[in-house]
């Protein structure tokens, strides 16, 4: 990496209670299946779990999507909270 190379940055405010999910490809990739199918499956599971506490959200995603995976799986989830006093 070139330390002198300028990289774009962006800041975007998330609405309160939004969830950001970062994941490794092992969560969605399956041999012989398109990435689109894996991403659709992830969207459906995540939407069904959106109101769950964050630990339950992550555990159930791993349980529901990782059960038949032979690849490494990693995920990181962050949920925004409303500003204090609102």
C-alpha cells in the first residue's frame, strides 16, 4: 500500500436502531450457487431478525446461514442507538 495515495472517505448518518452487518464470504457463498442467491438468503434472514437484540441477531444468522457452510465465517454487527434524551 502506498501511504501517500489519497483514498476517498465518506460519512453517512445512520437512523437510530439501524444495523450494519460486515461479513466474510463464507456466510453467503455456496458451491454451485450464485452470489445473488446467497445475498438474497442473507437479506431475508436479516430482515426477519431485524428487531431481535444484536446478540440474537448474530447467533441466528450464524445458525441459519452457516449450518451448511464449509468455509470460514466471520461477521461483525453494529446497531446505532438514538441520541441521549430522545
